[in-house]
C-alpha cells in the first residue's frame, strides 16, 4: 500500500510539472507570436490611421488660416526695373511669422482633439491574422501629442513660358504624435506640405531668387 501511495504521489508531481512545463511553453509561444506577428500589424495599422488623421487636421488648420485669395500679394512684393525685369523680391517677415504662429497653434489644437478622441482599431487586427484584420468591434487606442508643431514657408520657381515664371509658395508643417499602445509606445513624426498661394511673374528673375527654396531667405538676398 505504501508503495502504491508513493507511486501515486510521484505520478501527481510528475503530472503537475508536466502541466507547468506545457503552460510555460504555451505562454512563451504566445509571446513570441504576439511580438513577431501581432505587434507589427497593430503598430502599422495604428500608424497609418494616425498619419491620415494628422494630415486632415493640418489641412483643416491651413484652410482656416489661409483663406485670403490675395495672400500672395501680401506675402511677396515684386519690384521691376524700367525694362520690366524683376530687380527685387521681398517677403513680408511680419506676416510670415504671424501665419506660422497661428497655423501652429490651430494645428496643435486639432491634433490634441484627435488625441482625446483616440484611434479606433478593429479587434480582429490584434489577432495578426490577415483574414481577421479590419474585422470585429473597435478598440480605442490612446494618442498623446508631444512637442511643438513647426511651420516653414517654401518657394518654388518653375518656367511657365518666355520671361514668365510660375511662383508657388508652400507651407511645411512638422508634427509629432505619440501612440500609447498595449504593446509599446511609438512616436510618429509627420511632415505635411500644403500649397497656400501661387502667381505668374512676368519678366526675367535673377538666379539668386531662383536658387532659393525658403521664403524667409528672400529677406537676405541681393539680386545678381
């Protein structure tokens, strides 16, 4: 009887350690699968949604700030000589700085609103299985906008005809948004370029201006 009891106790211990070993192996396999398959799917899906929402927020902010159709004439002053050629191009630094601050403020506010609302990702996406991606109830992912948004104005000159130059002015908006996920946190840096105004300049333009990309640089340029 004693021997039978000893064997019974040994058998129970053996089963316990077997179950424990199997459980540990299963947990490890789940963790490996989650890190190798599920995490990248969640991060890529979430990042794509965040970039899309950030782009919409910035475009909306630009539309609010830049609503004047005569903005080009307010940003840029073109002076010509007696022959009709461009002798001087100057940028309105005061207006540029004001637009930059206002645009950054509004864009930051809109992105913060996105952070409060969060991003919805279907539950099936968390499985990592392609057939289930985009399916199931939505899970809200928190966002935390960090840092400040920066804005720079950029010029682009292109030939539009004989003694005609197409001048476009863009604003580049750089933003940072941090995703807070169950798996890990990721900071997304995003740069959006938006055309805010354009015009056709009649007359020859000095190469000094043609080679300048930043609108602010025009303040310090001396034509050839």
